[in-house]
């Protein structure tokens, strides 16, 4: 089985959580991190044993070493970078909420359809305490 090679756009704390969670996975590995600050990206990569770091989001999206992208950027940037990642031929897992409006979400899914790539929102509603309350 080929492992999905993930890149993360941001050095946000949640990126560390997701990267660490993948360490024992047989199907996924984090291979790259990007930040608007190359030094911050390199530090994050060193601390999390991620081989590649980039000083721009565009450079990560251009990398052939990355199959899929996790996007934990601020919500105002989700749609823009989801669409750019899809256009670059990457599958996308975008942190919740996917976008600031339903129109932006539609644009993301349109971009996924046009690119033939996958696009998902990282919302674990099945395990959320509110969902458990509704079920009870």
C-alpha cells in the first residue's frame, strides 16, 4: 500500500496534533510543512521530524513530494488555499469550518470536481459531545 504524503499549510498547533497522530499510520505520513516564515517552517519540521519545509504555501503546493494538504489556516483563508491546493493537484483536508460562506464552500467543491481531486472538511461530528447529546 502506498502511503499518502501530506503537507500542512501553517505551523498552527493543530498541525502538530495531526502530524503526530499520523506517525503510526500505515497509510499516511507528513512530509512537508509551509509557513510564510521559512525559519518557523524549518523549526516546526525539525521538531516534528518532517523532512521538508517551505517558506511559502505556493512552494509546498508546487512540490511533487506532496500528495495531499491539510489546511489549518484562519477561516478567512480556507477557501482561497483549498481552491489553490486543488488546482495544484492535491487532495485537501480543510479544518472546520471549510469557509466563511456557503458560496465559498460551493466554490471549493466546484474546484474539487474540476480538478478530479478530493476535498473534505475536518469536522468529527460523529464523536462530538453535541452529537452524543442529540443521540441520547
